[in-house]
């Protein structure tokens, strides 16, 4: 059965990076032996790096960086709030125990 070039072109990046399964690699290898267009496509993967939307990609990366910083700042705020609330709760419980619960230590006379 002859695989369509579209299927092989979908598998080529995985084949190129060496991360596809053995069966897929064998199928791509067999197809490349017969199809010059797909073989050229594989060779072109070594020669070019796609930079079609570099400005857009940089803008998206900057947006993600800002979002990440905002998220980290929010996480730090939440952590500090949690620590403060815990300390206040412990202090309140200790104060209640001190004021309202009569705890006496029995010392030998």
C-alpha cells in the first residue's frame, strides 16, 4: 500500500527528529526511497528554520513572560497571606487558651 505524501509530510518532522515509532520510521523510509518530493522536503528541514512570524512570536513570548511574572507575584502574595493568617490564627488560639482556659501546672509543694 502506497502512503499518501500528506501522511508522510505529517510524519517527517517526527522522523527527522528521530522520535517516531519504528513502524512509522520504516513506512517513511520506504516512501522516501520512492518519492523524490518528500525526500527533498526532508532535506529542506535541515537547511531552513521557519521564521515567518518572528515579530508575532516575540510579541506572544513577551505577553507570556508578563503573564508569568504576574502569576508568580500573585502566588507570592497568596503564600504570604496564608502565612499571615496562620500566624494570626495561632496567636488568637494561644490568647484564648491563655485568657479563658485555666491551665495549672501541678508542682510538688
